[in-house]
C-alpha cells in the first residue's frame, strides 16, 4: 500500500478514536408558548405542542386557585425539558449538575425537567405538576412542607385526557402551535385542571386510585395526621404523593377548610412543622369531624368519584340525638348522607322503606346480547332497599340501602379503621327476587343497630360512581326513607 494511503487511513482511524471522547449533544426540538419554552429530544411535535398549550391554559387557572388575577402571570415564563435521555441533557448542560438525580421530575424557580413517560397523560401530568412548583416559587417563594407542596401540585395537575379522535384529522403536527390547532388535552376547547380522571384508560400511569385500592384492601390506610407529618423529601414515592393529593382534594372540597388551605400557600417559604401548626390552628375546631371525613373520603375514592356527590356533611357542631323518632330521605344520587346528629351509646332502630330508579333506561341502550335481557333494556330498573342483584359493585348489589356506624374518632387514633357498613336489606323479612326484572322486593322490616360509643350514622344507596356507562350514580332518581328511633 502506498505510503500516502497509509497516512490517510492512519489519520482517519485516529480521528475516529479521538471523536469517541467528545461530548454527545442530544438532537432537540423546542416549542415556544406564552409561559413555557419546552425543549425535548422526543421528535413528536404533536405531543410537545399539546404540552405547551395545556401548560399555557393551566397558568390562569392556577392563579385563580390562589386568588390572583390573570395579569399576575404576565411575563412569567420558564424553561421546560422533556427528556428521553437525561444523561445527554446532563452532558449538554441543559440539566445542570446542581440539580440532583430525580425519578420523574424536578423544578426550580426558572426551569422544570421531566423524564419521558410511556403515557401522554402522565407526561402532561408531570409537566403541569412541576409547573405548579415553579409558579409557587414565583408567587410565594416556595411550596411549604411536602404534604402541602406535593398535594397542591398533584391537585392542580390532575386533568381529563382527550380522546385520540379529538385531534384534527389530516393536520400536520409540525405546523403551528397546539393551541392554534385546538390540540388541548381535553375533550372540549376549555382545558381544565383539578379535574378527576374518570377511567384508567384516560389516565394511564397516573395510578393514584390503584394505590388507594391496594391499601384499602389490605386495611392499611394512613391517618390524616400521618399524612400531614410526611418527611420533606418524598423522593418520588407514589404512595406518599397519593395521600398528599387525597388530603389536598378533601381540604379544598369542603367550604369550612378550603379557604384555610388556599391561604396557607402564602407561607410557602416555610417547610418546617410550624407551617402545619399554623394551618391546624385554622381548622382545629373541626379536627374530629375532619378525621371522620377522611375515613369516608379514602374509602370512596375511585374512578368516577365526584367530590360534590360524595361530600359528607359532618360537623363537631352536630347536635346530640334527642331520642325523638325522625324520618330521613336518602338521595340515591349522592354518597354517604348523615342523619344530622350524633348518637350516644345505645340501641337504634331503623325502618327502611321506598323505592328508587337505580339504572335509567336511557343508560342501557338497545344492544342486548341475549333475548332474556331485552326486558331489562326497555325499562328503568327500580330498586327497593334490598338492591338489584343483576350488578354488584365492590361486593354489594347496586341499589342496596346501607348504614355506616362512624364513631367520633378518639384523639389517640393511630390508624384508619375499616368502615362499619351494614346492609338494610330486609333479611329478616320475606324476600322475592324477580329474574325478569332483576329486582329484589321485600316486606318492611325493622333493623337494630348497637352503638358502643358516640357515633354518627350515615346512609347511602349503594351504586357505581361516575357519570357515564350502564351503571352509574348520576342517572339515579328518587331515594329511600329511613325512620330512626330508639
């Protein structure tokens, strides 16, 4: 081989070897929004446009949540990074060495970083979650201790996903901004935060309801006090984030705690226990009722949960039962409903009656797969307190009238006890089941409930939560009556 060619080959080989030591910079694309400049190594323009437009739509809502006018966000803008290869962003300097390693996301006052997830929903949730942290830095100098900081970020990052069909057909995902193309992450043009996902399909990887269900089945649910004592570094622990979110959702769903929770944000620089102490002073007079609400809250949280339908009116100001018989109307469209009084130890007699529509015929459709179902699909399903055994939810027939004996929690409560739920299904009377209508009817019966210590009595018509599908609480009509006496 001529000497010249040996020289050329040797030189190229040396350059190739030397090149392996150079810093590799990820190829990135950037999308510009009003409040977010998003850079990513993911070549999916439609996803990035959606994330930027959703973020921009969320900012005015975050400001409104904290009581600020929209113009307070004028000029506020941060950098964001959605990373498939975080190491490449480290090497390029876009992810500074001063930022510690993290599992899913991290925020500073001027920038947020999120590791790519396999779900569009969860990518969006994390971008919004870290954005809440960044805005809290801007407005309050911080987000407070972990239970409050992460709970608020989770609360203001939850949203409803849009169906795939919502994207404009035949549109070029690389042209323009997602907002201009209408590609917001919700099934209408108004993207809303603090909206609870209705199904697992529309909130892939979110997983909060799964955590609650697992702990509920294992009877290991945390107390409200233990949630408010979580350490300041949660290190991306999904369980802890779940309880922070559930507590924040409850506090902001009740008028007597909502204002105090939102106002606490102004103390965001303080991550010490004194933050929680100040908050407790604002709500402490209702603490026994809040702990009782918490037991009901985390028992009911699941897909389809509606904070308005499941808000329970319990208060330490409720009067003592005066032993005078009273008749309660139990609305089939709501969750647990209190008798409005607390009961001392003793025996209570309950006499249920009435009937209600538990499945409206409009929800059934005309898609019967078998001839014997045709009758069911042509009429409302009317239930008595025994319920309808055609469909069960969490082990009990829909339409069943239930009572819950909920003791006023003692100060030394260390764990959340399983709820004491009993069916008022007239088992002591003759029951007749109609196979054609799927309805159980029975003679009137009197039930006795023994109360061992001061307690509230709660009632509900058992049903599936949610507002769409064949079985749903939202299409119910009417309710039952319960006579309460000694």
